């Protein structure tokens, strides 16, 4: 657990009874980041007429996995990352497996360097996410080129990386608030 | 029950295991892409009612926006409509005259018309191409008889061809997709070419005769393409000739492209034509000479058993 600053308990050692309702509440709070990704991917897969829906779906999923893997790994375990990646994969029509692989890389890097990420400034974390987004988007482009045996334009991949980089600060602020409030299982 | 160390070891192995699964999925996508696509299409097929529900507010909003934009310039819109109406009346007279002439000519020739193709109309549900490909998912309802290869048109022209079919939805590969290759005919120069998509809004023209180059502004229609495996249900359907595609434009010298008539960016209502029932060979009719089956290219030779050469010969 990194950078958790809870208010000191008035009566340490005294906790509410683990009723079914409380357990469900805790579960929902722990699953909130995963549900956010799944619902976002589902909504953005519909024909809403918004430009760059596929890119936005990737950006939201990557930013969410990166943030929660670094700041509360219990809310974004490897199993959860795999499940949401699989759902996103099935809802998208991109090169198979690339979305899932990218989310696992985001999770792996953020989880491995979570202590370092908690010490460095936000700008460095943002730069790390940007670098990963760029590399993984280009990886998706290479897989798409191999799959079709043609030279596709790398423009969509670069746009996807740009959307991911652009959306992270806003989502990061939202998640920082959610981590203290609605997505904190200890407040159930 | 595992010990704490065992659980830690298992937890550490989870991520590499999931990486292996993801790489396996990438390999499966590269080698057996239709398997993954059919699974995705099955999921999208199941979610199609939800997609229709989610698209409803956008449809209402676009209608409302159209009304508001129309209200802001009613006088200008009326003037434009009056001018268009006059122009259409003139074209109506021309069309009636041509239809009469056409009917007379067909009557003189004892023309037997082709069967009218079946078609299904549907709303474009969602994009089904991802970042690199151009295709859409179309809601066509249950009990349709659409097969891969059927042509999809919007109100203005050719949009693409069906590649996969589900219970309630079909996937349409747009004409500007990288994998799209459509045989076309150029109406003014009477040349043939292949229209190849490249991901841009304007598909390229390739494989045209070098002594009969496409002319700027000439109309492009589809060329006749017979079904490769006969007309059995389930086979890839052929394509009829004469469907409107667009006009020729040179983006730079020597690089002709097609400016499509269809709205490739925002397809809404799309019709999918099933030409399987349209018999281009024509029905049997009295007075017509029945076509004989084609002669084999290499007639079978009579079987001659192997004989030993007689000594002294050669």
C-alpha cells in the first residue's frame, strides 16, 4: 500500500461488524476501477458519433490500470487487469491480443515501480505513462502491419498515444478523489 | 491450503502467466483471425439491442440539431429548395422521356428483365474496424438471408461489401479499407480498373490500361463480378455491374482516386442487396438458344496401356 494517509482512528482495534452488506460494499469499492473500464469500453464501443472513440477507450483503460496498479494494487490485481483487458479486447475490433497485452504491461510497470512512482513527481509518472503509451501503440501498429502484410499508416497509433497522454491528468485527478472516497474499501 | 510463501509465489507467477495468454491471443489473431473476429461479432450481435438503445439519444439530438439549423435560415432554405425543385422538374421530364424510350427499346428486343434483388435496410450500429481498418456493424434484424460478398449501399452509392454475418448483425467492409478491392468501370473512357482502399477517404484506382487512363470527373460504377463458387447459399456472392461508386479525381498527376458518393464517415441507413436470387444468366425462354456446357479445355485421351518398345525400333 503506497501513500495511504487515513485519519487516525479514535478507537483503534474496533471495527464494524463484517455484515454481508458491508462485504458487498467493500467488494464494489474494490471493483470500481475495473467496472469503470468495462463500462467506458462498452459505452465507447457503441456508435455515438464521437470522433476517436477507439482511441479514447484505450486511453481510459490504460490510464485507469496505470493509476490503480501504482496507487492501490488491491483494486487492480493481475487477474482484474486480465479480465478487463479481455472484455476490452472482445468489445474492440483492433489487432487481437494487443489491447490485453498493453494493459498487462501498464499494470506490470506501474506495479513494479509503485514505490518509486509514489516518491517522484506527477510529471515523471506522466512521462512514464506517455512513453509506455507510445511504445505500446506502435507495437499495436506493427502487429497490425504484420497481420495484413501491408504498410499501414502509423497516424492512428500516434493519435491513440496522444489521447492517452492527454487524458491522464484529468483521470488522475478524478481517481485521486475516488481513492479517498468512493473507491476506498476501508470506508465501507 | 497453501502456505503464505506458496501464495506469494503463486501471486508472482500470475502476471507472467497472463502475459503468456496475451501473447497466445496475439499469435491466434495473426494466424486465425476469423476465429477471433467471429467471437467478437457474436458478442456484438448479442449487444446490438443495447447499442440501438444507446444510439437513440444521438439520433434524437441530430434530428433536433437539424431542425434548429433549419429554423435559423428558413428563407435561404426555401429559396434553395425552390431552385432545386425547378431543376428536379426538368430532370423529371427527361427521366420520363428516357424511361419511355427505354421501354420501347426493350419491347422491340423482347427483353426479359433480371430478377429484382432482395434487400435489407438497417442502421449502422457501431464502428467495427478499430484503429486501422474501416468497417461498420449493421443491424439487419433476425432471419435475414445475407451472405458474405453482398453489396451495401447508402442513399448515394456503394458503401462496401459484407464480410461476416451474425444472427442480427452483419459486418461491412467499407470501400476505403486497406483490404477492399472492387472491380470498377469508368463510364466516359469505358475502361476497367480496380478500386483499392488505403484507409484514406478516397480509394485509389489501380490496374487501369495505360493507353486509356481515367478522365478527371468521370463517373465510376461497379464492374460485373461473378460469384467465384457458383450461386449456392453460403458461397461468396458476386457483384452486379452498374452500381454508382463515385467520380474520378486526380490528387496529383498519375494518381487517380475515387471521390465516393456514399457517406463513408457517417453511414446511417444502409441497404444490403442480396443478388443471389438475381440470375444474370437469364431464365429459360422459348425462342432462345440454350447455352451448351463449355467444352473441356483438354479432352480426355483414350487409355493406352503401357507397351514395351519392340526391339529394333528407334
